[in-house]
């Protein structure tokens, strides 16, 4: 009568099976702790230490559980965004460095990590160029002018390529070019 039911968990196998939950198994609390730490650090080993789950078990769960895999990817994306924001802040604002002189006095200076800034510039160069080229137009006339300009550039490029092809080809006519036929009469062509 006072018998307590033990919690069961679904196991992915050739055929789904139920088994008793072990202390090392995932719980909702462990999963939340793991994902929170992963989002904060982007470090799977640290997330496993914090949640008390072995690394191999975490990777196995990611492989077997689509919902957990999606949450994992989301946590990594959040962690990556945080890391990128931190690095951008350091690149723009620098970090304070204390320099101790031989006489014991201290001087505080800002240090700017140029290599990090250059790496970030390289990573985002294409995005920045695209955003400059594609500023949102204010009115319909501006959109029309941009389209006409782009079409003119495309036509110019096409004409240049066509001229280069004709120059390579010489004076020989292309198939379908009636006005370039030696007889000049399209009806006599086969």
C-alpha cells in the first residue's frame, strides 16, 4: 500500500524501452543547469561539471534527443553572441593595465588588442560592405534610380563581354544572326 513508484525514463534503443532513473541520468534540473552554463561559457566541459553530468553522456543525449540538440545549439549561439559582444567591447574600449615602476609607483593605461580588432574587422567586412551598398531607400524614385543604375551597369558589362566574344570570334556570324549572313537573306539559310 505504501509502495512508492520509481521514476522511469525512455531509452533510445532498437526498440524503445523504459528503465529506472539513475542518479547520473538527466533530470530537468540538470538539463537547465547544463544549458545555462553552456550559454554563459560556450564550454561543454564546464557545463558538464556544473550540472554533474559526464561529458560523454551530454554528447550522447545531444545525439539522441532532438529537442535537447536544438536547445544546445541555441545555448551555443547565445554564448557566442555574448563572447562576440565582450570582444567588441574590449576592442573598442580596451582593458585597463596597471604598470608598476621600479620606484613602486603605479600607472594605469588602456591597452587595445589590435589583433582582436583586426580579426573582428575581417570577420564582418562583407556584412559591412553589403549593408553600405544596400541602405534602405527613402522613396520610390530612389529605388527606381538604383534599379536603372544597376541595369545600366549590367548592360555595359554584357556589351563588353559580347564585344570581347565577337573580337575573339572574328567576323564569322553566329547561329541565328540573319543580318550577318553572307547572303543577307534569312530565307536562304538552312
